[in-house]
C-alpha cells in the first residue's frame, strides 16, 4: 500500500502556498487518522508534515497506480480549495502535479469539473 506516499502528496499540496492553513492541517490530520494501515513510524513521519512541508517531487507520483494517482489529484484539488483561496504557488503545484500524473486528459477534466475548476486554472 502506498498510503504514506499518498499522504505525502496531500501534505505537499497543503503546504504549496508556503503555509499550512488550519483547515488544511485539519484535513491532513483527518486523512492520517483515517489510515489505520500506517505503522507507528509512518504515522510519526506523516504527523511531522503538520509542522513542516514534505520534500517530495511531483514526479514521484508516477510510482503510484492510476487509481491512486486519480485519488491524489482529487484530494490535492480539494485541499488546495479548503482555505477558499487558490494561491499562485498552489496553482503552480497543481499544474506540475497534473503534468506528472500520466492520466488521460478526459479523466483530468472530469476531476477538475468535480471541483469547479476550469481547465485553464489547472
């Protein structure tokens, strides 16, 4: 299971604008707590991302299967919109992530439509 890697991308999205908004922190914590398969050490690592941004490159998403990559993108968009503002640095992260996902354009557009994002903003 790639749970820790998936959580790492979600945390990176939450930190993409340079700060962790309280609603983003709460969402990441909920996701960590909803992952009982994490070992004690993995949970410690994931909880540390509430204090500082993980250092992950978007290209690492390619190690996940297609369903997990879709989930990462859905969650990343949801997390980015939690504080009500889509910052330029968040847009840049989303754009890089989108390019690295290796998903077909139709799938990406469906996911973006779920979050009310026009293709030009992703």
